[in-house]
C-alpha cells in the first residue's frame, strides 16, 4: 500500500536528494515554486541540525541558492556541472525560455545536469495553468545550435520522483543535460506514492575542471573553434553520442494495444485521462489501446511504426497545445494510419468523457 | 614580427604560455603574463579555476595553464559562484571585459558582489568592444568614436560611461575594489600587486575582490600602441580615476 | 470504490486544507489518492477550489468532471459546480454564507451553517462530511492533526477537534 503523500513538485525534490544532489540553483516561478521552497526548507533544516551538533540528513546537498535570475541559475548549474558536481535547476515555461542560452552551452560542453520544466500556459506571460506548449522547445532544442536534451515525461507524482532519479543516471551516463518535462497539473497535484526506488549509478568524471590537482593536466570546459575542421570532429562525436542514446534509451508505456484498432496517445497528465478513456471505450467493446511516450527525446517512433504497420488504422493524439507532439507521432506513423488531433489548450485538462467522445468519432 | 619578439627576454612564468593571438601592443598579453606570475608566486596553479569571458580574451585558457570554464557572455560570476560554493578549496577567478561584465553581465556581477562571493574578478576596461570589431562599450568615453558611435558617443543617445568600481563601492559586501592600469612599467607593477592582493583575499577567505584594469585597444581605437597608452593615461583616467576604492 | 469530491469557496476559508486533510486521511486508510488545487495569484479573498479522489484502484484522470460529493462555502462556487454534481450525489453547503437554497432535487443536500457554528468553518464542515458520508474515520483525521500540529501548535488540536465535533453534532441533530 502507498506510504507517502506529496505534491509532484515535492516529489522531484525527494528524487533529487535520493540521487545525491549536491547543488540546487533556481529562481521562483509559479507553478514550480514548491521545488525551490522545499529545497530551501530541507537545506536550512540541515544547517540548523549542524548548529545543534547533529548530523545533516542530506550531507551531499551542500549548496542551495536562490539566484538573481533564470540566467544566473542555469549558469550556476553550468559551473557546478563543469567541476563534476550533481546539480539541478527548476522553473516553468517563461523561466525556461530565459535559460535557453545556458542550456545550449551546457549541451555543447557535454555537462550532465537536470533541468525541470513545470509547464504553464504560453506564449508570453500566458497563464499559470497547465499546458504542454514547450514540447518543441524541449525536444527540438530551444537554444541555438544542434543539440539534444534527454527529455522525460512523467505522468504521476510517483514518476516525478523516479524520473528525476532516472534522469540523474542518464545525464551522467551520457554526459548530457536532461529535462524533466511536466505540466503544471503534475507539479501542483498531490498523490499517494510508494517510496521511490531507482538504483543510483555513479560515473567517474575525469574530464571535470579542477582535476588538475589529481592528474596535473589542464582541464578546460569549452566549445569554441576558430577553424571548421576541429569543430567538424567535435560535432561528429556529439552526433554519435545522440545516436547511441536514440538506440539505447527509448522508453514508453503501452496499454491494451495487442488487439487495438485504434490507439490513443498522449504524455503527462493527458495520458492519464486518455488511459481512463480507453477503459471506458473498452467497456463499450471498442478495440482501443494507449501509447504513452516516457522519453520525448529520444522519441519512440518505432512503436507507432510497428502498431500502424499491423492492425492499428486510427491514432488519436491528445495534447495540451495547438499540436506539437502530434508532429512526432506523424513521423512515426508515416501515413499508415489516420492521425487525428484533439488539442486542448488554454489551461484546461480534457475530461475522460471528452476523450471517449473523440474515440467514438473514430470508430 | 611575432608579438613575443617585442617583449624583453626574462624568465617566463610556469602558468603563462606566451605567443598570444592578441594584436600588437594589446594590454591583454601583459595582463595574462602578470596574472601567470602571481599564480606562480602564490603556488596555486593546480588549484585555480578560471572562468573566461566572451570577448578578445575568450582564449585566455590557451595562454594560462590552469583549469577553467568558458561560459556564456557575461555569466562568469554566476558560474564562479557555483564553483566556489561547491568547491571552496579552489581558487576561483573570473576574467571579464567591459562588454561582458559591464553590459550584458551587469546583473550577474552586481549580485555576486552584493552576496560577497568569495572569488576574485579581473575586469579589463578598454572602452570598446574589441572582438566584434570596435563597437561602443558601456565604458566608451563621451565623444569617443566607435563603429556604432561614428560621430563620437553622445550623452543624449547613449548616456554616460559606466563606472564599475564606483558602482560596486555602494554595496556593503565587497572587501577590495581597486582600479589600476598598464600604461607604464610602474602601473604594471601596481596592477600586479593588486592582482596578488585580490587573490590573497580569497585565499584568506576575506570576501569579494575586484580589480579593474584600464587597458587599450590600438586596433579599434585606430592608434599606435604608444598613442593608445597615452590615451589611457591622459583621457581614460580622467573619467575612470585610478586608486583603491575599498580595502577592508 | 471510487469517490470524487470538489471543494470550493473563498481563499482563506481553508478550502485547500480541508481537501488535503481528507486526501491524506484516505492515504492513511490505504486508498489511492489524488488532490489537485486550483492555484492562482490570489491568497486571500479570491475563489479557490480543490479536487480530491480516493479509490481502491489506481486513479486515471485526476481531473473531476462530475463529482460524487460537492462541498461549497460561497454562492459563486455553488453556481459553478452544482450543475456538475452527479445524480444522487451529496451537496454540502454553508447555509450561513449561502442564502439562496440549491435548486436541484435529484441530489442529497446537507446544509451546515459551518462558519456560524465555528470560526473554523472548514473543520465544522469536515465533521458533517465525516458523519454523513461515513467513508473516512474521524480517528484517522485526529491522528493526522496530532502528527501535523506539533510543538507550539499542539494547542490548536483541541479547538480543531471541537470544531469537527460541532459539525458532526449539527448533522446528527438534524437527522433527529
């Protein structure tokens, strides 16, 4: 039975601390602020423990900082990652836009770190209600240049904790920044959950700045080339790494797809609504299943290819935006099935009945 | 002729590798060299993490054999903040130009100074954007020509030269703020002493230190090196007076 | 078994806390639970609501279209959510703050003058909910209060319990 009960934003903190987080640098923004607040309360409670001569609960978590801006936050993360520390920042859509410059540099320098985006409504100041309009920004690269972020899309408070831990593993394994992409609903929602259990992997970081004391060699964290040839080589290595990640790290969930003629597909909160709608449709005898991507990059194109190569001839995409995720679904389907979009934007989560209605239209 | 041929022969510091890409007569090479000397003298080479700017000195880590990080334009103080706090045993330096520190990165330097971060800042002010080809800097003098102020900087368009030492001197936290120059041997010696003091303050955990170095840009100022140093001495120091602003 | 509850009122009436308390109690009793707040820039005086689901199976959508139970503390909340309440669902409303009686006959209506019975009207309403719905044990609620109100805050436990008891007594007296 469930033991814990907390907000999605709090679960991220739980996961990060279990993953051995050393530094957190951030700037407050709704609906992500509970992340910085929870880190603050844990960090300063530990400092109070130290004052009383007690051991801190999180001895690895040495640095917490509310920075002066989103730019300073992401660059502090770059600094911490450059010296081989486990670091993280968290924000919501407008704040993530501000971080894009730093994210591009971090990706270029191949620095492992975790960036959390609790998506709100956009564009512009938009709203603080949940949307998924940052999909393109997260998976296609919101900053300048060719690069990829490993993007995970949790759909429960349990996964908010577990995916944070998993993302520390993946980002350290591949020396690549990663993003936890969740909608505001998941950040604000409280839910019962089990103790998150993800084995934490440790990786050597011989490349880190500051290692001169260990090996006498100069270690510089930079990505700057004055001539094309060395840059071609460096970018080839980067591309190879991205291909390796694409080959090894695709994750997704399927539900009742074995005999399905129709699949509904969604990520984050809409995927839960879609799953409930699949059950309602099954009660009516409709052969429908669910595909839920867990990694948005690398994207699980193949599952769409496989399903639509066989029995599936209709695909319903549910997302909280004009339709961004749908474009990747179409790339997987490659015209083998009809892809219909149910876009729900502006901060409203669709109901199970609405999704059921859309499924029935496809029958 | 190589730049190094212009420099009189005396022992090269371990930290500094000469033959820089800088234009003939540029102050960066001199500043790199005295910084290398100070690092050697303090015996801290393997403990240093230098955060480079974006600007002419973007390749500083090719000439200074220390560990370091190349960050985005203006963000060095944010990077250095995290590095020093996560690894307090390291000696953390930022080396920043006037566009980097006083324009695009003003927020970062102001807040790092205000928090009293325990790293040392080397701020090179040459009143122009050198690397991008001579545009106006926040520190460009009134009437001074640049590619974006072709008739000279006008107050009504671009305001006044920004004085960083004076600005930071309004804050409570910094322990050491000094403006030096490189226009003659005596000034170079003073600059060297200032660098040593700023780094020593960090070693002794005193607090935030910044050394502003008035330097030149003969290429973009369209002057000979001699004329450029005379301009620093006679014109820049009028607006940016040399001296110690804070020493606690 | 799956119960879906919407609780709504003005910010400052303890709407989110009430929902959170019910949700946490349901966790303690072994249910799967979700709690979703409306979140906004208003801290006091604006309207706010939360959605609570507890179930013996894993919960699909955390968003509630048609609640089984509606608890409202002001007129705008009643207008907004009453049409969505399921047939045979429960409506709990503060009959002290909401003067206009609810206009539906296919539901069970429980009027409780919660903010007249107690300054902690949300707790009085909780008492009524516990007594009428009979799914969450009041002992579990008391256990949580003792867990959450520690140290200096221990003194608040008796007044909370008292407010809960007031609400319970009120609905029992109405039954008689």
